[in-house]
C-alpha cells in the first residue's frame, strides 16, 4: 500500500521530532529543559477550569460550527477593548490558530498557488501549505538587519500570477521580530495594490517588549484583504484548550470557510465554554505575563552574550529567538546534546532551525529557542548549552 506523494513531501516538525530522544533520556532519569516548544510554564487562569467544572448539561452536545455564540461575543468584546472591530458574524472559532491557518490557506488557495512569507517562518506554515499543494515563497530576512522586511521592490519581484497572499506572524515566531509602522504600511499597501489576501497571524499580539503593539486590523482600508489568525494558546497560557479564531470582514471568505468548519462539525464544547472566561479578562492577566517574558528575554540575551561564537538578535516580541551556533550542523549538535550530553543529570532540548527556512542552505547552523521557562531554569539551561558546545567542539 502507498500513501500520497503530498504527505511524503511533508517533513516531521523540527519542534517535535526529537521527542522520542528526550523521552528516552528522561526514562534514564535525565532532566530535560524544554526550550524546543512554545509551551509556557505560566499558570492557566483558574476561571477556565471553574467554567468547565460548572458545566451541568446532561449531554455534551456538538456546538455550532462557527463556534458558540458566547465565545464569539467574548472575542468581539476582547477586540473592542483592543480598539479593533469584528462582529460575531465575522468570526469563526477554530481548533487553535493551527486550524485557522490551515482553513485560511485551503479557502483562498488552489493547488499550485503561492503564498509569500517572511523567512525564517513558523515551520508549520510549510506543513499546512504542502497539505494543500500550495507553495510558500520566502521573503528572505536576516539577523544582521534585525529580521526587517527587505525593500518594496524586492518583495514585489516575488509576486507572480499565482500569488494569493502574504502570510506574516507578527510578533514573529521564530525571530521575535515586531514589524514597525512602515513595514506594516508596506504590506498593507502591497496586498491592496496587488489584490492579495493578508493573513495576519497575531497569536502573540500583545507580546511586545518596550513598545506598543499594533494589529493589521487597525487598517480599516484592508477590510476585504485581511484575515486575522488568533488563539487563546499563548495569550492565556492555554495551549491545550485548542481554541483559536479566524477574523475577517471578507464575507465571502467567512461564508466559504464555514464549509470546512461544518465538515469538521465543531470545536470542543467544554474548551469553548472555558475560553469565554479567559477572554473576559486581559487587563489583569496579560501585563504581568508580558513583564515576565520581557525579563526572560533579558535573561536569555545576558546569558547568550557569554557563549563564544553564538550570534543572536535581541527579540522585540513573542518568546522565541533564532540563534546561530558555532557548529557546522545544528541538528547533529541538538541530537547529540539531548541524547548523549548531560551535566549533573540535566540537558537541554532546542529546535534545529533548518526547517524554519525554505531557502536551501539557510539555518543549518541555527537553532530556535523558546524562552518559556522561569528565569532560574533559563540560566541553568544556557549554562548547559555552553558546556555542551565546549564538549561538542572538543570531540
Ligand atoms: C506563529 C504561530 N502561529 C500559530 C500557532 C498555532 O498555535 P495554536 O494552534 O496553539 O493556537 C503557533 C504555535 O506555536 C505559532 O507560533
């Protein structure tokens, strides 16, 4: 029996593919600091569990395919507090931002179509695109220029008759890049001029350090072009809830995407009920969380400074860094550090960065680090990384 050529083109996620190795060393009693995945250690607000605990219906029924109305109303209110305007009809609740991304691509692209994405990019963009025979066309960005967008002309040169959209994560995973006002305006004007969609992945919207955050939804002139991808995962430290949303003023996009929502019936009912409570409160939960991540970001840059040969750019948002290590093949190093190196019974897991790039040859010496652990753990993890690099180079 054969499987499809399409599925064979997909590769395993670099964020998760080394989990069997970490499971193995954990079985031997080794403690692993997980900096490979964007799984925060911050407590999920109690209100989420309370709402689920209070559920007292005799039947756990299917929910509306668009998402339960109280959740869409809670999202509408959250956006309003943020100065953004979406009606409940302009929202579709999804299984996390992940399903929102997949559905957005399926709705707007035919097989063979192209989507421009600043590179390096969240690796699953490529997985979702490949699942629909869609081609990601990278817009190269570099650490030396702070992952800023290249010139308008060089981006426009990538647009072809097959280009359907620009997809951007802002703040960026894996770079921590926050687009400045000029870059946002550039993308806004480009999608309007070239009649493209703009898929704005804003799951880290408020995670901006030392500046105000901005949303593409502030540009009212974008209305037809804009698809916002959102999620409770990071904002409320509720990754396992699997609740996300698609927000768009493009009525045709919502109408057509609803077919996919209907096909998968609904998003889990209890998690939707719990998420209503999460969305009620951003004023008390978010500021301390952002402060904590800024502190962690500062700890990371302080520690990385002390490791010879490591190159990084100080991230402005989200909770990721893409760093160059003084090794020829970062994947080999990561595998070795996890499986064979330990210091006092402890080691570190990070993600090899090659698959965050589409351009051949890029990212080979790089890893992505998620600074999702508390300060003490980050300090210890960076000490281990330094020791591991010394030992690897001495091999
Ligand atoms: C940029 C970006 N978009 C979307 C997602 C999907 O998150 P979820 O499906 O948990 O909402 C992630 C998860 O790490 C992400 O980093």
